[in-house]
C-alpha cells in the first residue's frame, strides 16, 4: 500500500511537471504572424484570374488579353535594390515577347504602410520614369501574391493559356545574375517562354527567386 501511494505521488508530480513544461513552452513560442511564405502554385497548376488597378487607374485582368498565348507575371516593386536591377530586363522581356503572345504583367505585392516607397503614387511615378511598356498593378489587400506563392521581389511566374485556363509553366528567377546583365549565363524566364513558343517542354521549371522579401502588414 505504501509503495502504491509513493507511485501515485510520483505519477501526479510527473504530470504536473509535464503540464508546466508545456505551458512554458507555449509561452516561449513566437506568435504566428503573417509572412510572405504562402505555399501558392506549383508548376502545372491553374492560375486564377485577378482584377487589379494599373498605374493608369484602369482595372486589369488576364482575361482582358484575348489574343495572348500566355503571360510573364512578375511580382516586383519600387524600392527593392534587386527589383531595380531587373527593371530594364523586365522591360526587355515585354518588348521581346509581347508581340509573340507573352506580355509582361507586373504586380506590386508590398504593403505601402510598411514600405512607403511602394505606394500607388510612387508606382505611377516609377512607371513613367522607367517607361514601363506593361501593366504595373497594385495588389491592394495583398490577396493575389499569396495565391501565387510569391515570396520575393522580383518573382516570376510564366503562364501558358490552355483553353480558358492559365497554367503555370515556370516559377522563379528571371536569370542567374541580378548584379550584371552582361554576365548572365542562364536566362530562365526567356528559356521557358522560348520553349513554350516552340511547343516544347520547359527544361528548367523552377528556380530560387532572389530578391527582397515581400513587405506584409503585421
């Protein structure tokens, strides 16, 4: 009987220590906050359409482009040094592929309250300054970038039209050298679009996007 009481006492103390440890562990955990790490699309997924405001004040959807074969969707912004390095190359992508059926659609996913340089008015100014030849849309409410799974600026998604659907064919970086466009040896986005134009499979379907993290309201 004495041994039983000792065992029961040890059991109760053990349970108490376990509960205490769990409570303190929970207290020490960092609170979950919104991040730009949504799972988003994988290659082969259908990308849903959107309706976002352009720098000219008009609302733009993928469905507005009736004669395109697909899209080069680029999540980018004003302030990020990586995004700035790629601006001319994004313009070049649009100039090269828009006439072939793959226009650039740029989307700014950042919250302007977190990064004022990415406000809508600053977007208008930047688009004029750089002579953007493509829509530069604002992801108001930050609803679109999580659907895609964009985590950086810039982050590219090449889409191909298949009937009424837009299918993801490539996800990642524009190329392999953000610092020097003259020292690029792998042009991932171009290679993907070139393959699609030839009705060939995309060889490199996913790369790691290099850039600034998307700025999300806490």
